C-alpha cells in the first residue's frame, strides 16, 4: 500500500537532522544580529553565513585542494613568464575566504573563530611557499622574468590596490547585487602569486628578492583585513558598539592590525619616493648624456648610476666625445664628485676574400691581428690593453681598456675576416681606465702617464710634477680652482704605484705655476 511505501515516506517527510542543523546554524548567529535599520534578519544571516562558513574536515580539505591547484598554476605561470596563467592562479586561489572570516571574527568578537581563521591563513601561506619551492626544484630551469620581478618590488601603489580590493571584496560580500565583482577582486589583490614567487626565489637562493615578494603578500593581507573591517562597520554588518565594547581584546587586536599596516606602509612609501627620485635622477643624467653626445650617431645602450658615478655604454662607429666633458655636465646633477665611465662598443662588418686560407685556431689568429693593431696604436701614442676576445661563428667581440678611446678602425674587421677566412661582425668595446697595468713600466713613468690621461684634453688643468716618496705619491697640478674627478685620480694614482698607501695632490694657480706660488692642497687619501 502507498502509505507503507518507504520511498513515499522519504519523499514527503522532512529530514529532521537537516532541520535541526539549520535551526542550530541560525541560532548560532542570533547573538550576533542586531536591528541596524539597514539589513533585515534574512540578509544578515546570508552575509554571516558567507563570512563565517561552516568549519569541518571536508571544508579544510577543499581549501587545501584549491590552494594546491592555485599555487601549481602560479608557479608554472611565473616560470613561463606568462601573465595570463598567473591571472588564472589568482582566480582559483581560496585565501580570500579565511581572510574575510578573520576580519569578521575580529569585528564580532569571536576570538576562537578568529584564531582558527588566522591559523588557516598562516598554514596556507607556509604550504604555498613550500610547494612553490618544491615545484621550482622539479622544473628543469626557472628564469627570473618580469612576472617574478614584478612581485619583488612592492611599493605604496600595491598597498593602495590591496586596500581598494579589500574594500570591494567586503562590499561585494555585504551586497548580493554586486557579488559578480568578486572574481575581479581576486585578480586585483593577488594573494597566491607572491607566495609562489617567494618559494621559487628561496629555492633559487635569491633571499633578497624573496623578502620583497613576501612583503607584498603581507601588504595585501593586512590591507584587506583593515579595509574589510572598515567596510563591515560602514555597512553595519559589524555593529560598531560590539567592536569596541564587547571585549577589550577585540579593540586591542584591531589596533594591532592598524599598527602593523602602518608599519608596512612607511617603508613602502619611502620606497615609492626613492623610486620616483631615482627616476628623475635617471632622466636628468640621460639628458646630460644626450647633450654630451650632441649630434653624434652613437647609440646609448645602457645607463647605470651608482652614487656619484654614471656608467654609459655606447655603440657605433664614431669615437665618443671626451669623457671629462660628460663629467663636467654631470656635476649639477650628481654633485661635485661626479664621475663618468664610458664603455664604447664599436661594431663593424668584415669581409673575407674568396682565396682566404682556412686557419687551425681562428681565435688565436684573430687575437694576433688585434694585438698587432694595438701595437700600431701604441706607436702613435694611444695606449690600450686587450682585455678579452671572443670569437663565435659570425662575430668577434673585442674588449680593450685604456685612458683614451681607440680611434675608428674600419680596416680591422676586414683584416680579421681575411685572417680567419670568413666574414664576421666585429664588435669593439672600450672601457675607460686610468691604469692600463703595464707591469714592466717604471712606477714614476706610469704615474705621470696616468695623470696625463686623467687630464685628457682639459686646457684648464696642467701637470706640473709627480714624485714618489716611499709609500706616498705626490702630484702637483696647475688649475683654475679644484678640478673635477679628483677621486678617480686618487684611486688611479694609488693603483699605479705598488705599496703606495697615501697620495697628496697640490693644486697651484694655472697662471702662476712656479714652485713658490701659493697652492691649494687637496686632503690626502690614506
């Protein structure tokens, strides 16, 4: 009979266990609900059920499963330098849920629930870093590309983004009609990629970069918590009176979070200011380099600034202007101790004749050709040393060092090509140096030559005398005022004399250069 059909009973009788669970679930939130005039009881229950989801073993397993998948996707995206894959990891990441739970628990005075959520976040973060390191170890190679580097230099902009994302996430939780914005919040805040980057960088022994990516995660974490609490207060999800008066621990915890966020905001702001200042300095130095080059067809390949020293890498066939002129232009930008280092990369194409004989060791032959060319320059008074020569299938890279730039050498590529029996590109790089390092040259001769090389073509500076007294080097210069680049002369002068520990530089008026003229003594360098 129908009334005795078990299936009929199952279909029409409500599940008492489910009903008891729902009643218990609602009763658990009753103590947290207040009539705030904005949200009815049903809406408050919906919001609290999202912010304070049920805690059970299945939920934790799902959390770590999604976190593992997210970290795996992030590591692969960072290793492949793929922004699209990294964005996919952001969408899958589940860390936003326990962070919002922690923020709501703090505001509602739920100490145990806040501790549980915090524990889940900490363990999840540690697991993400460890998994990132393991996956990076299993990959054949990981290149530190732009996607990785972008997560190692957090500044105040990242803090602003995290605050905005946390605000949007909390508001979307409180308002069901804008919940579609949550995926965008996940992309904006980027919680898992910094953790994956930390693991990769630790495995690659890049601890400094790893600190930067971990700082980015902490920035996002604290900013989300603070902004979420503020939004929940503004929308009356968290009653204001409960936050400050139910439990002193709630107020203390909230203040601690604010202090930690401010502590992170200070170095981030300082870093942003420094980055902006460095950018302006780079622009000013670049403008000085452009003015120094004038109409020269040379290309600026790289420009580096280290303190008061600017290093410029140039490429082209034309000889660069005198380096001291660049140092003069850099004084208003880098200060009175401004120094300029110029590396000139001279590139040319050499063509071999059809009857050019093959050679057994092309590198040795090319080196011999370059050394012959340098010997010819030395006879003309241009002293250069061969630092390195690298020969590949279609290119010869030659690096020379000396106080003056080598002249253009259009014949050198053809000579090398003919000698080795094939056409090659010749790249000639010059590194300015005041100490060519001639071991057989007497110290006093080397010292005088280096000082003259330092003076270069400056008409306002003249060498009067040099001498060596034991471990002390003496240099007398005639000049109108204090010449630029004395620190470079000090270093080069000490390096020129074995055993020298002190250098005295006297500056005599250029017009009255005799010995008994008044002089200006530059403080010695010990």
